[in-house]
C-alpha cells in the first residue's frame, strides 16, 4: 500500500477558540497513527502540471490567511482504517465503512478481485454524540462511494462481472437501485487510452498526470465529497466558489480549477484534502497537510483571475474538513481516533478573520 503521512488527532475536552498563527505551548510530536486514504501516494512518477497554470502573484503576501475557529468535539465513530466517511450536505448524517480494510483491487473494482467484507454504518450527529441509525440490508461487498445528496449517498454494489452504483437513503434500511439525482464532478476525472489522467470541466480538458492508473484517478477524488456543501450568505443563499477544488496527483497537492479562466491554481504543498470558506466576498480554503490543518486565502478580481496567499496554520493536527450548509456547524473535522479503526469528529466554526 502506498505510504501515507503520519498524523495525530488533537484531544479536545471542551469548546475552544484558536487563532491561525499562534504557536501552541505543547511540543509537537510525530506519532505513528495513519490517516485515511487521502494521503496515499501513487507509485507513478509525479508530473509537472500542464499549462495554463496560475502562480501566486507578487502581491499574494497582502492576502490575509489568518482565521480564528471554535471547536466542539462530537465523538468517535468506527471505520475500516482506509475510507473517509461521507457527511450529508446539512451536516446532520454520516455514513462510514466499517470492518476489515479492503485491498486496493477491491476498492478500485478490478476484475477478479474478491468481495470486501466491510459493511456500512450510518449515524446522526447530535450534541450528545454520534447516534447509530440501525442495521442496513446490503449485499456483501458493498462499498461506500463519494457522491452525496440531501436524500442519501452513492454506494458500489457487486454485480458480476463488474459493479454498479446504487443509492442508500440516510434513513432507509436497504439499498435503492436508483442512482442519485445529481451527477457531480467525480465522473470528470477520466483516463485516456495512453494512460494520461484528465480533468474535463466546462468543455475544457487539463492533463493531471501521465502513465496514470485507476489508482491515480482514485487519488484525484478520494479526498472529495461530491458535490460539496456550499457556504451560505447572510440571506441563506448558497454561494458559488470561483473554482473546483481537487487533489492534483501530478503536483501532489490540492488545486483549484478556475471556472472563469480555465486555469489551474496550485495550493499549499503536500495538501491532500480541503474545503471552501467564504467571509463576505473573501474566499479561501481549509487544507489538510501533514503539518496540520491550514488556511489559505485567495483573491479573485473582476475577471475571475485568482491569486493565492500564503497558507497559515490553524491546528497542528491533520484534520480533514467537510463543509456543511448548517450555519451553526459549518464544518465537520475528521481525524484519527485512539486506534487505527476509529475516527474522531469535531465541529469547527470560523469565528472571525484576523486582519
């Protein structure tokens, strides 16, 4: 299995407020607990991104990447040691894959691979902790997908000789053969006949890696929840970010496909997951890195051109952020628990941006 950066989860006993660039009193350590699969790296040689690529502007240092956040622990959930859980757009429900860690051939749906022995559990996230929603009637080998909607999530169901995508309702007890209504962006990562990996958006195509494999394609969207919950304005309307946030396997970091210019903007080095943040008309993103959770502000001009500020540390632990449409709990952080088969969940609320 490809190597993954080591991280450790911050133990939280109460709600707290932390500034982005304040050094914590305790001495950081490098523990051995492994994160979910978003940190996995491909065995193929990384590519240089294909042009056009937008670089940070000389004025990027004027962009504030400071933010204060409030943290509130939710509780712990089991998982299979590899697959990130999926959270409903409103942040109320969560689905997690539990059991023996599936092999890569199982995850990638390779022909002839044995069936995974994992099962899927669903939880409601409450002030009293995660509340399990009951047994699920699903065929052996059913795996959690990445696509999500208000009604449920996508799952992969064994169907010889391949597998098919089906729908799992948040509150139902059986798999629905009907697909989710939303298509999302995951299908836009495509492998060419020569092994090149492409991102196809709005009629444009960008090569992300050459000599790619199904695993490389999996890398590009394994950190995503598709589509992400969009941040809300003060009047309750969903706000559209200026681009599509994804993991760039060639550059080995998160990146933005900019809708207005069709550029690709590279973000903090070694970042492996992320979620959009907006404050008024100012955009940025929380990013998971081996050195902790960071925040990186961006500037967007009238033409839609993006400039990138320097990333600033928010927490010294490598949480994976998931955005929600709940104004009281706009983010759920996912991080390693006390064992390799457990995750800790934390609500995160940005308090204010710091000048």
